[in-house]
DNA sequence: TATGAATGAGAATTCATTCAT
DNA sequence: AATGAATGAATTCTCATTCAT
């Protein structure tokens, strides 16, 4: 009866809403995949009614695109930051720095949802995949390849085939992202990102072979 | 009128059916993703009625499990058996054998869709993810870890932390699968799986660091 | 900053608003029908916010009623004008005049929307239909019947059954209204209202039968 | 518990179903209008589940088209066939036959709801209106125009402008349909379709003008 | 008075699953 | 064993209506 006791049914939050919706949607899309993501749940997590989503995004696909676009910006920013930071260091130190940064700022943050999402949905959304490939992957690749090339030039690294080596370098780090979003919950012992990175770096630089085994090449 | 002259509308092929269904289902699941895969289409491709699927598999999830089991578990077991039978020397030879087998039998075949698929749908179907984790990942992990452990015991490999090293070993190979299904179409120069594996193995065993740089650890 | 220099975002036009809303609503109801008419569109065409409609009309149904009531007045006025003008003329000239006036002032004007709307929605709104029947149709019918009766009395018209003939007289003219609002857009050659009326009048007075065929009655 | 006491959840009625659905749908569409018609109710009246409708018709619009096609196109074809088979003399006899058939088979049957319905929804569903125009109106028009043309050629009819005369011919018959669905309930004396048709035919052939008035043309 | 923002109550449509044959 | 037919339980999207400003 007393209107004071009844909380308002909703608040006007026109500026904040779209942002909140995007964040909720990112989480749901990452967890569920595009097809299985329920707009009901997006709305619930964003704290709005389902119909409210349609005030800002025309339909599920548009919402999805907006999520990716928005999150891509963050990924791009991160890449740019890595690029700048990578600048002037020599090969090994620089590569260590890059992988550290990637693990901490991408794999270990909500940003990791985007690579996972794009990888998962690339087959269904080629346009999205192309954009991600051209804008994010190409830049990341350039950074890694540049670092490798400089390291080789400086005599720090062996003369590997850079065009393929870059995927070997980033592979275990991307696997960490996939693990985080897919299977971590089922691991008995969890997974320590720091430890994973340490082992990765050690093996990356020093190889698996015992010292006296080095030099036995696998290629003719 | 005469039932003898009229060919039967369907053949009894109880033995062949499940196999055909599994193949159709694999294709559809890989193309569409689990959630978007239509049993209608699986049935159509298998050349049976939708209801017939239920004679062999209790529901969609069970069908998916059967697909995975058929496609990967059997393969993994086979790989383990082959590896044992090959009489390869522990360590480098075994690991090379293993990764070759993986790249040829999984990454380079239609089966490669399965890991990508599971990764994409894991958040949505924990039961599915758990099944995959327990049945496929656990076995693959056991095989790799065993190989690593034997290599270390034999003095061929350095004493890395096997519990983490196994992901570093398989990471680049899994990345090849992801690339194949997500971004390969957008690469200018394509991607040669053989070359990828060669570089991977070289780096895996010998490390990136130039020989005179070895021993410089990244961790204190 | 100075509120004086900033023009108000909206004008207070309390008197004009309802009128504008009614006109917009009429157009939308005629185009879409009651059920499919969107209040969003009514508001847009009226240049107000959707919520503003509720300041004047309690809900969609009340708005609809108001539209019809308001537009009926114009229809009634028109009928009254026809009635007065029809006054003293003999049958044929008078009927020609009436149909001319109807085609020009109703069929050929926005007023035509109301008959179309009422015909379309009569089944769903019996109250509306009754009102229209009693107030508009009954008067129009009286005018036509009176004209026919006078024409017969004057020996200009044959002694047709006036109670049925009036619908035959007005039928083609109403069909023109229906055509205008329903199918005209799909006619290759369009439809010339003047020509339609001319043919109508010719056939109405002179009949279709060739002169030497006249007298062959269709009724025993 | 006793399976005998539990009635089967449904029957297989593959041949009868579509027909039953069409009849239920016709009734609902006519009563409610296209937009307000609920597929729920169509299903309920047809005695099937809502999803069953989609076994036979892809969506609401297709169901509606099927209703119209079934209800009218078949009838028109029948009319045309009857007309041809009747071996009536060109001109008056044929046209009389035609209008009789229309009044009996369309205006006097549940089919009469369709023209009224299409007219009401034409603005909202241009595709629907175009379909109706092309499939129904065009055929009806062709039949009438052909009959008129043959009558003129045979010297039974005056040389009217057939492109406009056809609407004058059918106008009063269509008005009967509209009356039936809109205002008949409010007429004191009801409306006798037979009488309406008789007066219509009489006026159509012989005109309203008294015999000695004939020849006074309304057009220069 | 006017409105942008928000929502609840549906509606059409889809699809894994089940039934009767 | 096999299937065509049927359905119930979602899920996306719409829109008249209401609220807070």
C-alpha cells in the first residue's frame, strides 16, 4: 500500500544498459555457444526483461555481432599494447614477455572468451572468422614472427621456419584458453596457468631432448 | 498386389545400420555443432527414418557419445596398440610416432571435427564435456604422459613436469585442428600439415634457443 | 544553456493533438486493419511518442472507437449534404448527381477509408457495425430509395423492386472503394474512377442487353 | 494402468488431416481475421496439436494461402468448367448462369468469408493480396470479361467497355457478400439472396431507364 | 503534458522424442 | 525392425501497456 515500501519496478539506465547487456551476452555466448545461448538467460544476467534486449539489438544474431565487435575492440587494444611493449627487446626476453602478457592479460581474463567463441563459431560465421583473422590474428602473428625473426638474426634462436613456428609458439597458450573454457571443471587437480606457462617457456626454449640428445634432427 | 513381386520398402540390415548412422551423425555434428545438428538431417543422410535412430541410440546425447566413442576412443586405443606393437624406442621415437599418428589419423581426417566440436559445446553440455574428458582426453593424456615418462626414465628427455608438459606437447597439434576448422580458409598461403608437424617436432625436441643459449632458464 | 534560447522539445498543443492522432490512426487502421495496426506507427505518423496516445485514449480499442466516431461525423455530414443537394431533381439526373458526388467526395477522398474499415471490421465490432448501419447506411439508403421511387413515379425508371435495387445501384461504387484500398496496387492498368463511373451509369440506366434484346426477362 | 482404458493419444489420419485443418482454418480466419487468428485455435478445432499444422503447411501465411486456394480457386475452376459444360448460349444465358453459380457457391456458402477477409487484410499482407488478385480475381475477371466479349460479339450485349464493365457486373454480387458478413444482422427485413440476384440480373440486362428513355446516354 | 525506457503476456515456430501401425 | 505421423516443451520475437522522469 505504501508506495515507499514498494521498490520501483525498474530503473532508467539507458546509457548503462547496452554495456551491461553486452557483458552478460558475452558470458552466455562463451559458455553456451551461439545456438544454445538463451536470450532468457542473457536478460536474466543483465538484470532486464527479455524484451528489453530488443530495444538495443534487433535480434539474436545482431546481439551476437555486437558482442563480438565490442569484445574485439578490447582484444585489439590488447594486441596493440603488446605490440608497443614488445618494441625494443631482444628475442628470448621479448618472447617471454609476450607470452607472459598474453597469459595474464588475455588467457587469464574475461577477454579469453572471445578467442574461444570465435574459434567455436567460425564455421557458422565465416564473416566473423575472417574479420577476427584479419584484424586480430594477423597482428598477433606479425608480433610473434617479428620477435622470432629478430631473435634468429641476433643469434639467440635457431633458424626455424618462422611461418610455421609461430603457431607452435602460441599453440600451448591458446590451449590454455580452450582448457579454461571447456575442460578445466573436470580436471581433478585444476590447472595452474603460471606453472603451465613456465613449463611451456622452458620447453619452448630448451626443448625436450636431454642435452646429449640434441642435434638429432627429425627432418631429413 | 502380390507381395512377392513388390520389393520390400526397406531392407533388414541390422548390422550395417548403426555404422551408417554414426557416419552420417559425425558429418552433421561437425558441420553444424551439437546444438544445431538436426536429427532429421542425420536420418536423411543415413537413409533412415528419424524414429529409426532411436532404435539404436536412446537420444541425441547418446548418439553423440557413440559418435565420439566410435570416432576417437577406438582410434586412440588403436594408436596405443600400434605404438606398443611398433617396438619403437622410448622417448623421441615413440613421441614422434604418436604425433605423426595423431596428425594423420585425427587432424588430417574428418575426425578432426570432433575435438573442435566438443570444445565449442563443452560449456553447454557438461555431461558431454565430462564424457569427452574422461574417455578421450584422459586416454590421450595417459598415452602422452606415459611416453614422456618413459623418455625421461630412459634419459632421452629432460625431467620436465609431465603433468603440464603433455599439454605443451599436444598444443600445437590441436591448434592445427582448430586452424583447419576456423581460419584456414582465410590464410593466403594455406597450411601444410606435414610441415607444421616437422617444425613442431623439431622445436619440441630441440628447443628454440640456439645451442650456446641453452641453459638460460626463464625461471629462477 | 539558457533555457530561453533553447526551443522547447515539444509544443503544448493540447487542442490539436487529439485531432492529429485521430487522423494518423485512421490512416493506419485503414491500411492495416484493427488487429494489425501498430500504435507505434500511429504515434510515429502523428509525430508524438507512443505513450502520449494514452494521455488521450485509454487503450487501442478506445482509440479505434474514437477514430470511427470522429470520421463518421464526416461521413454523416457528407450524407446530409448529398441529401440536401439531391432535393428537387427528377430521377435520372438526380441519381447521376448522387453517384457523381459519392465517387468524388467519398470514394475519391480519404473518407473512403471509413466504409472500408467498417466493412472489414464489422464482424469483430458488432456495436460499431450497428452504429454505422443505423446512422450512415440507413440514411444513404433512404436517399437512393427515395430517388428511385421518385424516378419510377415520374415514369423515368422501370418499376424495379426498390428495396433490393438500391444495393445494385450502390454496389459498383462501393466496389470502387474496396478496390482502391485493396487491389489497386496490383492492377497493371490502374483504374480510372471517372471511367468506372461512366460505365457504371451507362449500364445502370441502359442495361447491358442490345436494344433488340430488351424485354427478355430473366424472371418468370 | 489397464492399457485398454487409456485411449490412444492420437490417430493416424494422414489423408484426412489436411482437409480438416483447412476447414478449421477457414472458419477461424473468417471469424477473427488473419492477424488475430490463433494457430492454437485452428489446431484445437481441427483436433490436432499445434505442431501438427506445420506438418502440412510451412507457416501461417502458407496455411492461409492453402485455405484460399482450396476455397476459391477450386471453385472458380469448377465454375469455369460448369460454364463450358453448360453449353449455354453466349451472352445473357452464360452471364446468368455465372452469377447464379457465384451466388450459390460462394456468396451463399462459408466461402464467402474469404473475399471479405482478403479485402480486410490486403493492406497488411500485400503478398497475400497479390496472390488473391492473381489467382482469384484474375480468373474471375477473365471469366466475366470473356463472357461479356462473347455476348458483344454475338450481338446480345451492347458494346460496353469490358475492362470496366466487369466490375459493374460483379459489384452487386460482392456487395451481397459484404452485407452478409457486415450488416445483415442489423437489417430489419433480412436479405433474400435469390431476390437480390433477380433484381441484379434484371437491372444488369435491361437497365433502370424506362423503355422510352433508352438512348439518353450519360457520356458525350 | 510528454516521453523514453521498460516490461509481461502472448504468438509463431522448431525439434527431440514417442506412438500406432 | 522400421517408420510415418503426431506432439509437448521449449525459444525467439512482438506489442500494447505502464512507469519514472
